[in-house]
C-alpha cells in the first residue's frame, strides 16, 4: 500500500496499464486528476483539443489505427455529453476507447439539486454507447475500476468503456494498493465448430468471404489472406473492413460486388462482420459460416450453419490449418475476378468528379498512408472506389454515419502514427463541426492534410430536396469562410485546388512538408453529381392528389 490521492491513484493505474497518450480537457471536477498527470508529465502525452467531442474522436482515431487503447478525459455532464457522439461512433466501429469522466461530489449524486454539471443518472445515460461503465467511490477502488475497464477493452469485442470519478474521490488521500496489469489470453473457439466450418469451406466449389472490421481490430489480416488464397475465395470487405486485404490482390473486392458474387457462392464465410450486405439475395441452399468474438452477433442477420464464437485471429488461423484436410481442387478464378474488378472500376469512373478527386489523393498518399473518410460526395464514392492497400489505413464512421467526425478522428490517427501520412477528406458542412480543431492541429503541429470539398451546402440534403421535393430547398445552404484566410489565421499552410491535378499537387506538397495543411476544393452543386453505387438519380416525389 502507498498513501496517495485518488488523482494519483488514477495516474499510476493508467501508467501501469501502459497508457501514455490522453486526449483531455480540464475542469474543476478534474483538478486533482490533472495535477497528478502533471506529476507524471515525463510519462504521459496530454493533448488538449478545443471541444470534448474532439477528445473522444481523437481517441477513436488513435485506437483504430494503432490497435491500442485510445483514452480521453472529460468533465461530467455537458463535457461527457459532448463526447457522446464520438463514443457512439467508436461503439459502431468496435473501437477500444477508454473515456474517463468526472462526476459531481459523491454526496450530491442522485439528489438532483442542480449542482454544477449535474446530469441525472450519468452512468446509465452514457451506458447506451459503451460496453461497460463503472464509478469509483473511493481512492482504494480506482485501481480496480481502471483494471476492469482495461480488461473489457482488451478482451471480447472492443467497444468504448467509461469510468467516472467524483472530485472528492480524486482529492481524498488514502492507502492505495495498485493493481498489476495482467496478460489477456485470446478466446479460443470450440474445436467442433471450427471443424464443421472447415468441412463446409473445404467442400465448397465457389466459397466467398465477407470480411468486416473485426478482422482489423483482431489483427487477423494475414490469416484472412492465407485462408482466401487457400480457398480461391473472393473477399468482400465491408466499409469497416477495408484494408483487411490489399486492393491490389485479385481476391479483394468491396461490398458493392455482392450483387455479382453472392448469388454464385455455395458457402459464405462472414468474418468479423454483422453481415449487412445489401442489394444481393442469397440463393436457396447456400451454406453460411460465421466467426465473431461477440455471441450476440452470431445469427443476428442470418442463421449460420456453423457459428464460431471466439477470437478471429485464432479462428482464421485454425481454419488455415484445418481446411487442407477437406479442401477440394478448384479452377483458378483470376480471370473472372480480374474482369469483375475491371468492370467495377469502369462503373466507378462514370462518376467523373468524385473519381478524379479521390484518385488524385490516392496517387500521392503512400500505401500505408491513412485515409479518413467522411459524409461527402467524394467520401460516398470512396467507400467502394478508393483503393486501400494496408490494414488500419482507412477509417469510416461505420453505421453511425456521424457527420463531422472525420477531421478530429484524423488528428488522433496522426498522433498515434507520427511517421505515417494522414489525409482527412471533408465536406464543408461536416468540417465546420470541428473547425475549431485547426487550433489543435496548429498548437501541437499535427501534420494532417485536411481536404475540404466546398459546394456551399449540405450537398446530399440539398440534392434530395431538389430532386425529390420539387426544389423545396430549406436549411441546406451554407455560408463558408474564406478557407485560405482561415488557414492563415491559424498559422497553417493553405492551398486552393480547382482541379484534380491541382489537388494532387497540393496533397504532394502538403505530405512532403510534414506540417499541418488545409486544402480547399470548390465543388459543383451536388445535384449535378451522380455515382453508380451511392448517389443514384432519385425519382421526383409524388405530389398528393388534389
């Protein structure tokens, strides 16, 4: 036992668990925590953005691109609620984010007297977007609370965890026993289910693999590639699964190819995905194998013939070992799948503006460079068209579709990967959600290349209003700043690119500079843009009779 404050118990516990980087904003309920972090400033890297949502977005970007824990620290009440949109994104994308929140004084919790930053039932409120929540009621409890949080983050399905600490607990001095970190073993799947899965896959004539974000969070991309090559099975990667197999590989395809590949598959393996393929129906008699670390996902959207519960890296590795016992001879599909890739590329190229701008970025981004997508025209196209060559190098907001998440998330990705190039693409609407983080980028010299596509509107919304609602445009037009003056105001480099060629040149110079950069790209009205997969022309909305 050592005598220390609750704040010191928190700092020492985080230090023991191997956490070094914290995205944090201070406040009166956290004074003793920040003072303890100051005492350990040689160990911790503390980055303070300008809004609580950015602390959690940055933690998410850090976590998903490094495979480690992303940590944020915020005040209670409005601070934690500000961070909740980012936590919901991390939840949707199965990201291991540790959110440490303050609380009101212990003797005031639940009394609803209206003290500063009080939120009724704070733990229950944030639990909706967290895997696990817990409060420490004394300094002695803090090491155990931190340790259990880390266990939840490093075992099972990774999702955000929140712990909260009242200010009196952080200030109180007590004899505290720190909890030593423990190794967390991988969860091994049932051997019988693995054998059943191996038999089904080995006997298949035309197997198909659908790879989701679980492959990346589980670090199982090499095992996935080995199994796919063994089976001669094309791999459909979901939005969160992009990069699980390099797009240069002839077996690598995006989920948009499901329409062509799913009907002809006699056995489908869903690996680390909830299996939400759209636009393609499974033929009668098709067999289904599913691997997931989360028991609730097995059979959620389709009942498996073999449901494998366990760590995906171990499970895929076991299938690589077991399948050869049952594997049949198959004809090469190189020609067929190469032709499909070529046809898809031709269709994607029909969306000229999105295609040309996205590929201008790809041409300058190194293979391991990180591309952070957003809810914008080029972003919608990029879900299926942007080539991804390395794991953990493509980020999206998953099913949450969180507008404005991208820029702050990219900052966290860059902090976690200081030697890799990071490009964040944004629409002008979404970028302004976190525009204040230009100050963070400049303050900490974070060399993200932020690209803003400017069509002076919430373009998708305006397009729907124009096409489906007889041009009844409302609340979709935007007034934007002069982007070059904005960059200059924050002391960062700025470019204006009016063509794909100019964008490519600007991205090249920005990456080479290894300094914060903002690139503004004027765009045509969204109604003039179409994309084969994501922005089909919409029929006019029928008008009511009479």
